[in-house]
C-alpha cells in the first residue's frame, strides 16, 4: 500500500509530539481527552473530524474510523488491515492490546511506510 509521505510525516510528528494522551479501544475518549494511534491520525488528517457524531456519548469508537466520504484519505481507512497483512497484528492491536507507545507505533509505521 502506498501512503502519501507528507501525510505520513504529519501523523508521525503528531504521535511523537507528546500533545496527545494515549488511550485504548476508542479513536477518541472525550472524558480523558485520550486517543488511540488511529484517532491521532484522524485528528490531524481528516477535515471536520471533530464534527463526526458516531460515538457512544463519551468516545468516538474505533469502528467509527471515518470513511472517505467524511474526508478520510483512502489509505487511512485501509492501514489497520494493511499493517496486519504485513506484520500479523493490526495497528489498532499494537495500540490497544500489545501496549505499544505512540513512539513505538511511529517507529513501526516509519519502518513500514516511510520511503527513503
């Protein structure tokens, strides 16, 4: 899968910035102000992400990953599956189950998708 390098670098920078609190099992948790790695990508790459209303009252759920009709880049809607095809583990699982930090996830994404 080809990932636009400018968008990838913006996401990697956000993951490493320390600006986003890491959370699990949701794209965004409004109570804790936390995000999963994919939620950070949505926050920095999807126009009008804050207006998406698919949530349970407190969280934007991981299953609510915005589709291209909401302005999400096509590659972003497919990256969770693509990482699983390559590594055997979904990107969301690295965040939610494996306990990878945002820095470790950024390193993984960099190794898989950043072109030299």
